C-alpha cells in the first residue's frame, strides 16, 4: 500500500488592511515554500482566481516557475488553473516550460471554474465551460504528446502546431478537479488524477477511468482536508487566527452562492465558524486522527490508489511567519505517522 503524499496550498492573498506589499508577501511565501521542502513536505499546490481585492493569485504558471527555481525535490501543481479562461495552447507552452525548469516536477491541475465575474470579464460563456474544457484538455495533451498536430474544434482551432520545448515528463500529468457528476466523470475520462475528492462521486470517476483501460493502482486522488491548521493549542489559535479563517470561509460562501452552487451560509462570526467547522485548528494528535479517517475512507473505496493530502498553509491576511511554526509541528508530529 502506497504511503500518502503531503502538500501545502497557497493562494498569495493580501487583503488591503495588512499594509503589506505584494512584493513582500510573494518573497516571504516563496521563502516558506523552500523551507517546507526542507521540512519534508512532498508537494506545493497553487490556486487561481481573478479580480479579487486581495490579489488572490491570478497567474499560476509564473508562480509555479518561481517555486521551481527555489526548490529541488517537491512537486509543484495548480489546484486549480481555470482552463476555460485561458488559451489552451498557451497553457500547454507555459506549463511545459515550468516542467522543464523544475526538471519534471510539475502537475497541471485544471477545472472549469464557477465565479461569475471571471467569465463576464474575460468574455467567456459560462454555460459552455464544460464543452470548452473537454476541447482544451485535448489540445494540451496533443501539444505535449505529438510532434505536430492540427486541431479543429468548436471553440479552438490550431493548424500545424509544433510545440517546443516539450515537458520533461512523458506523459506530463493532468489532474482535473470538480464537484459535480459531470466534472468527476470528465476527470475519469480525460485526467490522470482527481482533485477535490468527493467520496460519493468516486464510483462515477472509476467508471470512466476503467473504460479507458486504466488500472486502479494508477489512480491519484487529492483527498483534502483543505482547511486545517496544526497547532499546540486550538483555543488560542481560534482566538488569534480565527478571523483569517472566517474571512476565507465568507469569501467562498459568497462566490459559490452567487454562482448557484451554495456550499453553506455566509457565517457572521468566528464562533459560528468554529461551531460549523471545529476541525480548522487541530492538535497534532487530532490532525493525525482526521487524516487517518479520510485515508481509511478513501482506501475502502479504492485501496490501490495514490493518496495526496493538502491544506492551506497561510490564511488570507495572516502574517506568513505566523504559519511557519505550524508547518514545523506538522512535519515533526503528523507526517511521520504516515511514513
């Protein structure tokens, strides 16, 4: 049975009230990423949105290239790049370049997106994003895998493409994320891994996966938990950092709700968040217990799969340095429990 991999998730958000420059935030975050590699984390994931006041990272592939230049071992991925908002051929070029810079450590994770303003501003028809995604993934794969190709689709047309440089990895992995049945089936049909695992939807993923003749031991699952902070004293962490976790929760609740995909109410206080999601701040022992629960459930459904855990390293607005002790604690007391 394969040991799980452990990753950290970054969105480079900088609310105006911090008074911090983006240059400082980026420099501090990249320094932490380099340190996390030394602590023993396996992966770094980046996350994309656009036109957010706090600068939620809009340009993932430059960030991934910067991370690649600062690290030697960790894998670097996008969770997720919103592929229908981009020209897929340019994504193929830029992602291949990141894979070259990293020496073959890049994972392209993509999804259709949901946030209304992004589709409106980029002039994309949100209703067609699933069909655009199918074509775009095909374009990226062919650009990477074929010496020369032409593509004639409904949304994208490219004659006589010869992409260079190719990725170091052959094939270079494409992960696909989503929560709906259509997205999960797309991941099984077109992807190499599933981001944002929905246990209830896993049979739909496997049905499509197996139709391709792929084996269960080739499956890669990003399991979560997403929002988790390892700490010595959860009560103190809620008091000192709860407002940052609440800010993050409120943003996602508003965005998904506006898009007609509600994930829960917009909570009004830290105490409400703690009652609704008490596992945001956990001791090392509690974190191990939570991760084991997720791992056991996933392995009940798919025992041969490669499991990947990840969680946010820095809450939006939180000083980067305040999260470093949490990484050290997780590296010392959580990761060894699974290795």
